[in-house]
C-alpha cells in the first residue's frame, strides 16, 4: 500500500535514504544531514508538484516513493523510489518488496495524479532497476551524462505512457 508520509516519519525516511546501497545508486551520494533533510522535507511537503509517499509492505512502513515535477497540464510526473534495505533484509522481504513497490507506484501515479506519462531517471549501471522498469513497460527514451560523486555518469531516462 502507498500513502502520504506523516511528519513523524521524516527521520525514518532520512535513515533509509542514507543507507549505502541507496546512496550508491542516487544522483547525490553524500550522507544527508539532519538540517539538510529537514529543509528538503518541509520544502517538499508544501510543494504541490511533489509528494512523499510511504510504501507499506504487509502493513510495515518499508520504502519511499517520491513523485516530483508533477505538471497537471502536460499530465506528466517524475518518480523515484528506495526501500528500507536493512529492515526488509532482516525480514527476508527485500525481493518481494522490490517486485511490489513499482507496480503500486505506477498505479498511484496514474490514478491519483491522473497523469498520462510517468518518467524515471536511472544510472545506466543500475541494471537491476532498468530491468525492473522495463518489466513494468517503461521505455528508454534518452540518455545524458551527469556528475555523481565527482565522476561523469551516464543516466538513462525511462518513460511509461498510460
Ligand atoms: C535512488 C533514488 C530514489 C534517489 O532519489 P533522490 O534522492 O530523490 O534523487 P536525487 O539524489 O537526485 O535527489 C534529488 C534532490 O533532492 C535532494 N534530496 C533527496 N532526498 C533528500 C533528503 N532526504 N534530504 C535532503 N535532500 C534530499 C538531493 O540532494 C537532490 O538535490 P539536488 O537536486 O539539489 O542535487 C533515485 O535515484 C532512483 O529512483 N533510482 C532508481 C531506483 C533505485 O535504484 N532505488 C534504490 C533501490 S533500494
């Protein structure tokens, strides 16, 4: 299940985002400090073009879906996700959550935001997520290079049309 994040979940989200495996596939790889996170959180929850959603796996908060750049007129939005790698790993549910979160994010974006096109950007080396996206019908529509941790990294842009 996906639902809007509660205020008291902010630190939990920061902990998940700071996991080395999540940082290792993000565009900004530094450890996010408390103040930086608070600033990002308050700017995000008051921005109509963005939404922080919590993914519950069998009733347990287990991941985050970020929707951003929601353009009502163009009926488009971007998205990203990450999981509670440690918590799901301890419960032996990591793989199952990987399989489920994406389908739920797609369903939510199309139903709740009423968009026509959902866009994701993934590091080219992040083969696991590129494969997952393809399985869900995303098509690779372009590539570009961006600086990640001081290195030029190829990024692929993937889109899913309703
Ligand atoms: C992993 C992923 C979700 C990271 O998403 P993200 O943090 O929103 O993406 P970015 O790192 O580009 O962050 C966007 C901006 O928000 C900021 N930000 C994101 N989370 C933040 C937080 N908790 N606190 C403060 N700033 C934050 C970043 O610093 C960045 O700022 P900038 O634009 O000024 O550089 C995204 O790269 C993705 O979806 N990858 C594919 C899926 C994947 O591999 N998921 C991991 C599976 S475990």
